[in-house]
């Protein structure tokens, strides 16, 4: 039985991914902050997939100490991890800082995942065909890496911050894929589409309504995550940015040199060198 860990697996795209992979026979771990929501999600999936092996774990990606403790505990429980899905994400309208003082979107969407992945990488390498799947967004095209904004120093624009965090997801994927070349582990990122989930909950009601007019269901939005996590054909994908299960272009700002620089800075910010 294969094992998958899905961050943010208690709602939206992550929950739909957890459901589909449980139905395919995966042992599924979901990791998020709100345990009540996580337990409700698991109850819903269990009812639909009798015999599913599911477990909810508490994780706040906005606290690097918690990420370290989580990874330590997880490595004890799961020495071989077939699939790691970095799905959790947020898009707050207001500026917030993480426990270590990073701007929240950069800190949670990128930095927490960077640390988690590095701490769990040995368990993914131990799998026969390990995979890392990173849920980014087409919004990464709006992002640029601005080192001077990592701690929220600059004027905060939520869309610019979201774009930066999602570009960081793509750059992280590129450099991780390069580093894992020849190991058998597959690393890819994706855009799920515009999906009807809680991600836009901070937007004014009217903006939410307009956004909802062009969205797809969470089940549809989860298709590329499920494909990259589990499809035999996806074994041929490595270092790709995927939409609708097909490779697509990344922003011209997604350059290898920027990816290497961000990796080095992320090592310094998290104090973690793989
Ligand atoms: N919906 C879209 O149209 C869309 C489009 C492009 C990309 N995406 C990406 O898709 C991913 C999933 O988002 P969604 O649309 O499914 O939104 P969602 O329903 O709001 O789900 C977000 C998930 O992230 C978790 N999360 C948030 N902050 C966290 C933290 N500090 N630590 C751990 N977990 C945290 C949440 O759980 P807790 O609150 O319990 O922590 C929740 O499970 C995100 O990366 C998002 O950027 C979404």
C-alpha cells in the first residue's frame, strides 16, 4: 500500500485529492492546523470509501519550529513516503507575519513547505517511485521574487504577495527537480484551475461571487494533483508545470538562476540544508 501526505488536506482541493487517493487504495495522511475540520474531512471520506486508511495530523506551516517537530514525528511513523503533496496555501487580504516573522503567504505557501520537504526528503527517496507534487498557480505569472518583502517590510499588496509565493513554489520545484535528477524521485508543480474553495474567503462578497462564476469544483481542480501523485504516465514528468494534466509554460521569471538563489536564501531563512 502506497502512502501519501497532503498538506492542507482538510478542505478544498486537498480534501478532494485525499478522497480520490484513498479511493485508489493509498494510505492517506492529511496535515493542517484545524483538527476539527480535519476530523470532519476524514469522517466524510471514510463514509464514502469504506476501509480507507486515513489519519489527520496537526501542522502549522507558519511556525518553522512546529514544522521541525512535525517532520521528526512523521519520520518515525512513516519511514517510506511515496507521495508528498504540498497543497496548503492561503491568500489573506491583510498583512500577517508567521511565528518567525515572515510575511504569511511567503512563509506558509513557500518557506514552511521548503523546510517540510527537506526534512522528509529521505523518506520520499526511500520509496520505489517517490513523488513530490507542488500546488502552485497560474497566478505565479503575477509574481516576482522581492527579497526585501520576505519579512513584510514593503507596502503589502495581497495579490503581489500571493504571486510571489506561487512563483516561489515553481522555483522551488525547478531546483528540487534539478537536485533530484537521477534519483528516481519525480518532482512537478501544477495549476489546479480556478477552483470553488475557501481560498478567496477574505475577498469582498461581490468579488467572491464574480470569482465563483468561473470556477470548477474541487474534484475537478484536484485532477492534476491526483495525476501527478498516482498516474503511471506521470512517471515521465519531472520538473514540469502542469495544467489539466499537461505541461504548460511558466513565467519568464521562473529562471534556474533565480531558483538556485531562492533555494540558498530559503536554506538560510529556515536554517535547514539538505
Ligand atoms: N482555489 C483556487 O482557485 C486555486 C487556484 C490556484 C491555486 N490554488 C492553490 O491550491 C491550494 C489549495 O487551496 P484551496 O483552493 O483548496 O483552498 P482552501 O480550501 O482554503 O484550502 C487551503 C488549505 O490549506 C491549509 N492551510 C492554510 N494555512 C495553513 C498553515 N499555516 N499550515 C497548514 N495548513 C494550512 C488549510 O487548512 P487549515 O486552515 O486547517 O490549516 C486548508 O486545508 C493552495 O496552495 C492554493 O494556493 C487554488
